[in-house]
């Protein structure tokens, strides 16, 4: 076994362990959440989606970054559609 193979094995083991740790942490955070009752929220959820995702209401609190984000977002949408 030469140096490159040993290096590759060490990096691979480290990467797999690091990935496993991150997946475990994300799973732990997900178990902390409370159950969500989504019954009857279609109308309010739809309006929230339109307001926050398509109109960027929260982003316009800071005018400059809100406008910049709005233009870039809708520019990508237009490019994707065309």
C-alpha cells in the first residue's frame, strides 16, 4: 500500500464519519419538533405562500437587499420559463 492509497482511505473514513455525525445531528433536531396539525390550513397556507415566496414580503424589510433579491429571483424564474 503506497502513500496515496493510505491517504485516500483516511480521507474516505473521515468523510464517512463526518457525514454520519451530521446526519445524526439533523435527525436529532428533527425529533425535537412538535407535531403539526395541517388540517384546515390550505387557504391560509396558500395566501402565506403567495405573500412570502412570490411577493417576498419579509425580504422587503430591508429595501435594498429586498429589491435585489426580488429582481434576481424573478429573473431566474423568467429565464427558467423561457
